[in-house]
C-alpha cells in the first residue's frame, strides 16, 4: 500500500500514469507496465486523467499554476461549478511563485480568472494556517 500524504489515500489521487497490460505468464495473470505514457497529469492531460479515473466532469477544481488551466477550463465549462486559483504568494510560510518563476508558473490562469469566474485566493492574505504542524509549540 502506498504512503498517504496530506491525509489523502493513494486511491483518491490522480497523477501521471504509464500504460499497463494484462498477460498470462507461466499460467498466472499479471499486469505489466509498458514503456509508454498513458497520460501526463499536466495541462491537457489533467482533464483526461480526471475523466479516465472518475468517469465524469467534477463540479469543483482548484489550481495553483498554469499547468492547471485546462482542468479549470474544462470543469467550469458548464454550471454548476467552482473554480479556484490558489496564489502561492507567501514565501515566509510556504513557497512563492508567479508569472516570472520557472517552477509553478502562474500567469495565464491568473490573468483569465476574472473572465472565467474563477475565485482567486491568496495564501499570504487569505490563509491563517498553511501547515498545521507550523502552529504547534
């Protein structure tokens, strides 16, 4: 069984995956990982992975980088929906990235948020707690 991060079991996490096939080997059924990508959980791959795993469009999506743009766009393309951009703008308590950073770039999604009716939340200004373990003595 995989490790649980942030209290979310691995069975409830959608991430990049490798193609797998079923085969009988020495009389035993086996699942073999192929040297092929099934989908990459970034940009256009996010909605593909979500639909492949849950079989429907969710009504809520939360993103924190331009890699989440297509997921947010797809989820919020019909009502009801909730789309939220989480701005990582608190370098003191977590990590800060913007349109000018290489990792976690947040530019297009932030620019389009108003037009798409996505809520923008600032970790620096809107979040009292980022990591609960940081508040313990």
